[in-house]
């Protein structure tokens, strides 16, 4: 009898141990699921964009488009992820939103620089482009670049919160009190139209698009230097540091895609093309080279 009881206890304990090990194994598998695993299983992934044409924006009928979202869609499709859901976010909140898990990729044409590289992982750049200013039609104040603003204390320059233009203005010696910091592209246009600002600074493509769509405004001639340094920006896609498999898989497909006839045909309608292909690597840009 004693032997039987002992054996039953042993079997019970063994079964309990097996169950515990099985439960631990399933829990470990669940915990081990990555963002890429989940996206492939679900068939979709969320991307953050800032409504800045032509980089990434929503059309009046709600379609997500622009250089970055369209390239992302093409690359993700090659990875087996067919659907992309857009999450509209102010530019300055894109990196915090990514890190907080509101979306899984930043697809907003975000410039790659050392400060941002310290916070998130970037893909290789998908384009390279210079700067321009949005001014009133006829450019009555004769504004050419950031130096024009610095040299005339009466002028105000509109810049977008969180964007590189804030730093460019500082580098050029534009005092803080001459800056009008606004949340988005439409606010920049409105500021110039209403004389709240004498000019607005953004990338040359964005300014060209704003001038095309906005009444009473035009673009200055694009320029590539500020304070003697190149300001040709290179934009890429952002990922959380821990999403290594997602960023690496994306990067592999992106590098094979860039510069192909399919890629050039896809981005040309947004003003990009073979003349806007990147000439620096993500590693160079993250080092500030």
C-alpha cells in the first residue's frame, strides 16, 4: 500500500512538472514573438506618418500615400506583409509614438542624423534632398535662405516642431525670437499667407508642393548649404531598437529595390526620381558624416 501511494505521488508530481514545463514553453514562445512575426501572421503592420506632402500624407478620401508610405508598401509586400495601416502623428511625436508602440515603422521621410540614431534604428536612406523657403508670390522681402532671415531682424521664419530646420536656423545664427514654431505643413503655409511669418523652411520638395497647392506663395531657389555645411538631407524609415529582425528584413528588401525601374516609377509622381537617390549610407549619416 505504501509503495502504491508513493508511486501515485510520484506520478502526480511528474505530471505536474510536465504541465509546468509545457506551460513555460508555450509562454516562452508567446513572449518570443517579434513584431515581424506578428505582422506576418496578421498580414498587416502600422506605420506612422506626419501628413507632410510629398513624403507621407493622407488624400481627401483617406488614402495613405507619398514617397515613404508607397516605398514602405512595396518593400513590405516583398516581405509578405500585404496591408499597411497609417497612424497620423505630429512630426515631433513620431519617435515617441514609435517607442510607445502606437505604430511599428516611421514612414515620414524622416532625416537620418546622429541624435535620432541614438533613439531609434534607421533603414538605409531612400532619398537625398536639399532645402528651400516658402515666401509670398514675387518674394517681396528678397529672401534666399537662412542667412536672409539672420541678416534682417524684422523677418520671421516658420519652422516645424521637431524638424531639422529648427537646427539649421540655429546653425545659421537665426535668433530664437525670429522663429515661429508650428506643428505641421499646413500651418507653415497659413503663417506665410497671413504674414505671421515672412518665410517657411522645409525640404525643397515639400516647399515646391506647398507652393503648387497654396495661394499667393512660391518657392525660393533650392539650396544645399547652411553656415558652410551641406544640408542635403537623407531620409529613411525608423524602427524600434529591439525590432532587429524587422529592420534587417526591411533593409535587405529596400536596398535591392532602390534605383530599380519599379522604384523610380513609383516615386517620380511625388517629385522624386533618379536625381534624388541617396549618396550616403545610414552608417555615415548616423555618424554625422
